[in-house]
């Protein structure tokens, strides 16, 4: 286990104890989701999304299954956002190029 993983695991354990939470956290899964959101939506959206996933899971009764369901739905949404962003920035196909390019000086 690397130093960062140990630090994250220790942090999650400490925060869970402090907040009175007894839940096994999929740290790697949440970090992967945060990465998808940060790159596909915006960096500040990652921590906000993590909060919303936790809140949604709590609204659904809490527990690992509720966290996974909220995470899966959110990951699908973030991937759609990323695909839409990629489509918006993709170069135009030859089929969509102007039929008559501007003529330059002869």
C-alpha cells in the first residue's frame, strides 16, 4: 500500500469515527468518479458531487448499496457530460465543411 493510500485510508477511518459513520468506503471508486467529474464537468464539481452522492445515499436509507447506486448514476451522468463536451469541441467533418471556401487573392 502506497503512502497516499495509507493516508487516505487513515483519513477516512478518522473522519468516519468522528462523524459516527460505520460504512466501508470504496476510496478508489470514489476517486475514480471524482476524476471523471473533474475532467468531464469541472474540477470544482468533484467535491460537490461527492457531497451530493452522500446526501442522495442517505436519503435512500444509507448503506453501501445506496452509495453504489448514487455513484453509478452519477458516473453515467458525468460520462454523458464528457461525451457532450467532446462532441462540442470535435473538428467539423468534411461533410459539414462549407461548400465554397473563401477564395484568396489570385
